[in-house]
């Protein structure tokens, strides 16, 4: 027998994708988040973090301003989180990486595939009986969360749904192609020259250190 969450999700999905005249609680219904009126990306992420037990952010660009906006939500979060980002276009500064290490329970991975631009903008939030994703145009920057004209689609699925499996496989692949961000690794990044030093740091650790995916949070590894 379907649970209450399953029945609600099925009704909301039918309302959103099939027929808007159907009865719906509009809890899990698909929604366009464009930073207009109440449909703000910051509000959507905060809302999903509160009800999730796990989250994954896969974003090319992150700014300290965005982290400040989400800081309380991330500090209060009691589940497990993963953030996959990169040094693509040398956008992310060492200050950003340093701040990311301050969140307990959140593992950070820096994507490193040379010659392949890392440009995703996806957010996955998992509950025991449902998974919700927000995928679209917003990076984790203050302007993308509050000001820019964006198109992000929020949708939900049951944990056994194929789209959830697709997302998990993609995340797993990204993590396998990434270096865990750690305190000792961060020491190699000089704050005055973010781009060149960040890329040098990645190359150095890829050549000298075996990678471990998973394990203790905020690990101090990646030594020479």
C-alpha cells in the first residue's frame, strides 16, 4: 500500500506534468524557480535543506556571498551533505574553498578532469520517502540566488525512480573524478593568486596522492 508521501507525490506530479485541474497539495509539484515574486532560488534551497536528510550540490561556481546567505541553514543541518565544484575558469577563490571546509557534515570535492569544462548547476535533496532536485541555470552565487533572471526546474520523485538513479550515477561519477578538499590541501593555495595556484594545487595532489572517496568528514589528508 502506498504511503501518504507516495500518494501526495503522485498527485502533485500529475498536477504539474499532466493536468493542472487535478487536486494537488502542491508540496512536491514541479515548479519553475526564476527569482521572481516568491519563486526565489535562495528560498527554495533553504526550504529543501530543512526537510532533507542528505543533499548534494553540483555547481561550477561558488561565492562567499552565497555561502553567507545559506550559512545558517548549513550550520543547522544535521544530515550529510556533498558539494562538488571545480576550478573551472579559475572562478572559485581560495577564500571560498576555505569557507566550505567550515561546515560540519559537508564533504567538498573539487572536480579535476583536464580539458573538460565543469559547468553543472544541480541540487539534489533526499528524504526517506522522496527525492527533490533543482536543476537549471543557477550557480551557488549571491546574484544567482536572489537577483539574476534564472530558469531552474524543481521536481520530485520517489527514491526508486529512474531519474533519481540517473542523478546518483552522475554524482558518483563526478566524485570519482574529483579530489576531496581538505585543510592540508588548502594550505597550498595562496589567497593572492586564486586561479593559477588553485590549478597548480590540483595537479600537484593528483600526481602525488591516492584519492579516497567517502570516509571521515572534513578529512585532513592529501599530504605530499
